[in-house]
C-alpha cells in the first residue's frame, strides 16, 4: 500500500486497487472533499475559482483531467495553468483571487508517484485543522455535486510563468543589474520537468549565460529526482569542466534548490537557505525560521546578524506559521527550500536563485569561497522502511527515555540536542518511512549518531 493521506494532501504510486494506491476513484474522492471545504469557507457572491497546476510527471495529464473534471462537477470554475512550478501555482491563486489551488506533483518522489498538494486562498498550504477537515469529509463522503445548470467552467491560462519571473525581478534584493554585470555562466539540471520550461526564461531575464541538462519536460526523470549529491553526478561531472561559475539543481516542481560550486563540489543542500538568509539579513535585519531537521548554521548566521532563530516542526505550513508568529524576514527548510515573505509564503527556487546570484555578484567571490564563510556542519540523512508491525509511538518514547538527560524536542517526532550535535527521528509525511537526520562536526560522527538511533528502532521492530 502506497496511498498516503495527510493534512498536506494525498500521495501514492499510480495504478492498482482503490484505497491502496493513487487512482482515479481516490483522486475524485479527495478532490471532492477539498472542493467541499473550499466552498464552505467561501464568502461573497459570484463564481468561485480553483487554480490547477502540475509538474511534468508522466501521470500528470491523467490526474489533471480527473481533478479538473471533478472540480467542475462541484460547480467550481477551473483555471488550469498547466505545466507550472509549485511556487508559480501558489502565486497564481493570489493573483486570480481564487478560493484555492491544487498542485499535481509528488515533489522529489520517483516517477511512479504523484500527489495533490492543497492550497488555501492565500496560495499557502492548508493548516492542520483544514487538512484534517478534508480527510474527515472524504472519509464520510459528506458532499454533493452540482446540478447541470451549476457546473463549473474550464479556462486554460499559461501566462503565469512570465508573471512569476517578473515578480522575482521586482524584488528589492534581487539585484538584476549586478547579476548582469557579473556575466555569470551556469549549468542547470532541470530533471526533465517544469524547471526546463521556466528557468531558461528566468536566466535570460537575469542576463545569465546557461546550459540546461535534462531540459525536456516529459516527466521521464533522468535520475532519482531528489536533489542530493548521490543523485547528481552528471551535473557535478559537467561542472568539473571548469566552464561554469555555478551549478543549479531543482526538483520536479521547483520548490527545492541545490547549488554546485564552480569546482564541481556540492555547495551543500542545507546551505542553500543559509547563504540566501545571510544575504537577506545583511540588508534586512530580523529573525529566521527553519524546521527541526535543518542545520544549526542558520541559527549561527542569524545570531551573527543580531537576529533570533526559531525552529518549527517539519512541513512548509508549520514553517510559514512560525515565520508569521516571529516576524521572520527569511526562512525555509534545510532541504533547499527558501521562503521569502517579500515574495510569498512558499518555497520558491526562482527566488532563491535570484537572491543567491545577487549575493555572489555583490561579494565578487566564487561559490566555493562563499561556502567557506559559513559555519561547517555535516548532516547525515538516513531512513528506515516501516513494517506493518512498527510501533512508532513506542519507539519515540523509548528514545526519549534513553536520552532524558539531554534537551528533547517532541513537537515533531523526537529531536535530541547535544551541545555539539543533534539527531532527529520522525515519521515521514510523504513516504512510509522513518527519517533519521543527524548533524555533527564531521560526516562520520553525524552518521554514527544516526546509525546508533536507527539500531534502537531495529531492535524494537
């Protein structure tokens, strides 16, 4: 069984029996439940719209057709922006005054997966309460469809990619003139998804010379789509040719961003947010937020600039909620997700690229030289596949008991903070696994700490 129903949406592999994988019947049911909630929350008279965007996954057309038809059957007008990034879809919801939006993407999951990500009228992910309400409506099948005279309409609008680019260029800290004058040469891995559509236009607008690898938006991912070093040997080898100033990697829906230095070495996925935050904080002093599984380097950089760092539970909506609470000027997730409120409260690789290039242009240094200015930590990212008998709650309680003398945070799984390192265990929202992230001064120490906690899990399975 791969079907995962959570507050953030529904996700699974394509095909198979209903209730077990992602298939048309479950897509209809979940889309209907979401539409029901949006209609209940709607205010004012007139027609109500939902924006639908998708990445380039092979199953995208099928899922899009089911989603759009279901929304129309609920009496909602569909604005289909077709192949578009997650942040583009988020912005389109705001710009159209829609009730909400559905992004058809399984983000970094492999090609056989797809998912529905659900947005509110602000173009932000649903709150936990709203997500639970959607699950409840779906479970009870508490909904009614529109009669023939009240069916929704369908409109296709492909103008939002350009509007997204223009909004990035308009950001005060996106120094377009400095980037153009720097005459950067970059290499991009677009993973054969929507990054291959929008990033060339962004880079042209910034005056950056570029080469795009895996540029065809056909969903036939050239490698595992998660932007981790082990999956990126192709672009890393290309960078070692010495022809480029920077390597840029995005995931299939372009909300995660990783950089590769001019020498072919990883800048570090965790340091995407750290570097962008450093640039923003130089010009806009304030607070920052990232999730519990992100590097301590953001805390260090924030405090260096006189701000306060706060950790949130994993999940974009948890990070953005905390950012609003503390008035953060920049935040995001250590997996390469940059959230810049001056643009919108959503992870946005286009914003991250523009701000990072601005920083490089201002500092007049190489990417590797910039990386060397930040505190050096290493994160080991491990996983444990769940079995039907795995008692996650019992495992987490056992870990808390074992390390009761250390600083424990349990707002999302269990995180143990030692003076010079940390380890975080939590059940994934997107895969049937336990994630085990650990950070220390060396990769060997970080991995050893993670493996020690993984053995506790194995002993209890």
